[in-house]
């Protein structure tokens, strides 16, 4: 079957949001009197609720729900002041898909409202942008990929996922998509692995040809 769409993860795949998330997490820890160096939480590919839950378990004096609310507040406040940029090759890749008549979408563990703002900041337009909002569960559940397929009017077999985390790869595979892993940080089995989005755009080898 020919691939008719490519669905991307956002954070770390299309957008370099590492500094945004780091400053938000550091800010919320400092607001409660904790040192970020001593109480750091890294949940690669994880959702805002997962990060908040990890903080709540490590620092039980503050409920996870409060961590989540404060993190979201700081993410919103610092989004426009941050140095969010497209990942190398991201714009060209999405543009190339559009020119080839292949739908592009996003399936992210970020809150839905932030997904749209980040895409606007990095200057990338997609046909479907899905983030976490009720009733969708975050990755590694398949919900965001299934919803992106629904919005693109594709079956999972007609779409390919592009991910930079183990959590994301598991979610895409559970949804029934084949997966291209980007970078060295993915240990979950993927159908293909590329060092970056600029690596000769090998995604096109498997899009439109069922490879």
C-alpha cells in the first residue's frame, strides 16, 4: 500500500524546544525553593502530566496537579521569549511532502494549545496538528497518532510516523504506523533510522512506494 501521509512528533523532531522545557522546569522548581541541579527530571518524549507526576513523586510536598498547572503556566509565559527553532531540515522536509502531494501531520505529547503555537513560531504548516487534550491519552498510548490519522482521513497503514523518542516509537507502532526514528536516542525497534531530517531525506524512499 502506498503511503499517503507522514505524521511527525513535535518536540525534538520538528521543533527544538529543549530550552523552553528546561527553563520552565527550572523556573517551577526554583519557585518552590528547590535547586534544579539537585531535583532535575528528564522524561524524553514524555507528556506534561508525566513530567508533573515524576516531580510529584520525587518531591511529595507539592501535588502533581499543581506541578502540571505551574509548568503549563510557565511554558505559556516563556514561549514567545524562548529560542524555539525548527530542527535542521524540518521546513524543507514538510515543504517537500506538500509539493509531492503527501499529507503532513503532527502527533505530540505537548498540550494541544502549545502545539499550534510552536508550529506557528517555527513557520511550519501541517494538515493536522494533534496534542494532548481530553479524551486523548499521551504517548506511549496510540491516541494522538490515531487522531492525527483520523483528521488526515488516512488509515494507520497509509501513514508513516517520524519520532525521536522510545515513548513515541511505541505509540506509533501501537497505532499501526511504520516508524522512522531520528537520532541516536531511540532504542525501540523502528522500521528505519536516520541521523537527522537533513540526512538525504530518506523518508521519501518509503513514501509513495510502500517500501
